[in-house]
C-alpha cells in the first residue's frame, strides 16, 4: 500500500494525542503520585453515599481513597496538597447540553443594560478587541427605551468604528436587529429592498435603510451570515468547554451535533485541546448521517471524545405547545401538539442507528411522544437485540403513569433536566392540568420504578451551572425558595439521588461508568473542589455553590484563584 504524506501526517497526529492517555510507563513520562488531604469528600457508589477525607492518584488514575488521616503513610515522592477542609465531589456530568450554542452565547457581545447608543457601541468595540478572529460581530440585549434618546440606533454610529467588519446586534427581545453598513452591503440591501411580510425595514428621512430591521425583516441580514467554518467551530467549542469546566463539569453529552461539529471535535481531540470530556450525539437530520452510521461508533484514544449515540427529536416543547399530547392541551381546546416524524420515519431512523451499533437518544416531551417512543423502542430493541446499548429518552417530561415502569423494563434511560421543572412549573400546569401533571417531571416515581435518571441542563436553554440542577432536584424550588415546600414535593430527590444522577447515572447513560462518575480506585481522576458541604449544608443554598477547582485526568484545568470573578 502506498503511504501518502497525508497518511503520515494523520498518523503522527494520532500518536501525539495518544501520549496523553497512555500510562507513564509506556511513554517514559514521569510518574506523579498526588495526595489531596484534609477533604470532605463525597462520591456515590451503588446508590449509597461514600465519604472520604483524602484521595491518592497517580497521573490520570485514582489509586485509593482514605477515610483516616494520611500524613504518616506518605513518602517523599508523593506530592501532597492540603485542601483545608474543602468539599470534593466527582467531576459533574451534564447528560444533555448544546456545547456550540453555549459557546456562541459566550461569543456575542452582551449589550443588556447599556444606557445609550454610544455605550452599546463602546461595548461592541471592547468585545472586538477580545475576539479579533470573528468574521461577523454579533450581539444581543440593547433596548432603546432605556436610552436618553428613546429612538432606534442607526448604522452610522457603528460605521465610524466598523467600516469594514459586519456587525449585527439583536434587540433585548429578539424582535429587532441593528446592522452596520458593511453588514447591509453583504446582505445586498439598498434603498430598493422591500421588507418581507411581517417585517419592517426602518428608514432614514431620505428613504435609506437606517440599520434597524424588525421581525421578519431580520432574516434579510441573518441569512447573509455565513455558517461557521470548522476552524471557527473549534474556537467556539473550546471557549464553551473551558467555561463548562469552570462550572464544575468534567464531561458533557452534546445533544445533537452535525458532521462539521464532529470534525471540529475530532480536530480538538487530536490536538489534545479538549478542556472537558464530550459524549456527542449525532443529529439525525445531518446530511452525512448515513455516512457517520456506516463508519460505526467512534472513541478517541485520549478518552476525551466519544461518538456512539444519535439524537432524534420526536416532538416539540411544552411552552410553545409543540409537545405531542394524547389529549387536548388544557389551555387550548382542540390542540394536541405536533409529532415531528411519522411513526414509520421515526422507526426507520432508530433502526438505522441501532443496526449500526449506536445508542438512540430520542427527545420526547409530551405524553403521546413518550408513549410512541417507548413503543418503538420496545419493538426495535427486540428486533435488533440492543437492550445493552441503553437507549435513552431525552426529557421524558410528561409521562402517562402506565409508561413510567416501562423505562426500567426496557432498560431505557430517562435523561432529564431538573431545572426545567423549576422554570416550567407554572406554565406546565396550565398546559396539562392537575391530572397529567402527576406524571410530569416525575423523578421520584421513575426512581421508585427503578429507572435510571441521567441529569442534565439542556444548556443554553437553561444555565449550564450543575449546582442549579442539583438544587432544583433536591428542593423543586426556584432560587427565591418558592414554592415554600417545593413544587410537587413528593417528586424531590435526596441529595444522594441528585448527586448520583449528575455523576454515576450520567456516566452510565454514556457507557462510561467504569471510568468516570465515581471516585474509586482505577477510575479517572476527574473531580472538583467546592466551597460548601453539599450534603450537610442547607439545600436551599446549593445553587450558590462556587466551584474552586476542577481536575480532569489528574490535571487541574480550572482554579478560581487564578481567574477573575465572573457572573454565573
Ligand atoms: Zn436540548
């Protein structure tokens, strides 16, 4: 076989990345053993809370946990870190988020609260100095009602500072956008451009577009914004993952990625530039879906990237009444929501993925969607003999009580987002009424029925902060401690159950429970240090937990001591 230069390059790139995951003995790299002592350590094993006060790890793997004082047993070669009584948890795992979306939010200038058009422009200039690589500058949050002029901004104020770089800034409500002339030029907009129906182009006295586009007219600009290149995606993903590590996450499941994003992840993993572990679900609508299936599951040698699941959406969301219900919406007679695929199409997607050896993760929110997905799983798991793949229902939000035991029976994981319950509580009850609510966000009923609940946040829909999720799991309250005893308090989780759902169960839902999710001998040294005792402290304070340090593979990837303070 002829070996081309490209093959050689590829090979050497793979070898480089391997060095991070091979053991010290294999690479000749020095062995470093570390003990972190004086801890309040917690980890969940077989559903029980395990406590420890010191941990020893060598390179990326845990050697042992200590439950007694360790000082006398240590040799000189061991690096000893005194944690000063801080709390240690396993690195937290978010089983459902959107990494690119989180990163894009971080890479847009935030104009919220700006007090004048000039201040909005100044913030955009400042943002540009930190993000010189972006081809378009995008932002959000301005509100002219808060400005002294109370009038819409114009392209002219942006043009002074951005004569050549296109700028597109959305209003706080997302219903208007402010463009500069460079952006309008790229979008081929001039005085003759007409607004589409349901939209308006704001014009100057002389009839020129002023720079502000309202509602449907916003698409005239947004469609001119090029899709991100793979290299740009790498930057966005890395920015997002760095931020997720800051929040105490050491692994995230990316719920629906396209083939470009897969390439970007693979490039980052090859360059050894993955700040956190990613378990990616391939989006079923991607044009290269079949090709990815044909190649089979993929696991990067570094252990930082896995691609062995797919994401299918079966219905919409409850807030917009897109979730598919069996009976009418309680607040909209004659409306039952919407299924996104015919049963035949849904099963075809599932079958393709199962036959290719991929775990199938299907979004289902309404009780109708959940029932259909469970029905389809029941048939197809048997047909393909893939119970061991641990297929999942993403959200599993509104369930018929009869469907709750089916999760454990079929070995199907409920991938749920605790903060959805506290964000949705009032709206959800309006939509589905007092009876169906009994099977909604029903964590306790599912756990009682032996279901595995993998916890996530659905960031950026909700905050990626896992302590918001742990807090919601345990209290079923908003941050203002309402409602008093929690919303449908019978469905609360214990602290141990909540921690389990963000660690062991989330790892299990990605077939990773033998390497992460738990602090135990032989497991990866992924852990965090936090500023309060989650188990013994006041549950209502959990959401305020501050992550002090995040360690992945025995390496500190975040240290609050070396960071400027940021808002959550
Ligand atoms: Zn999602």
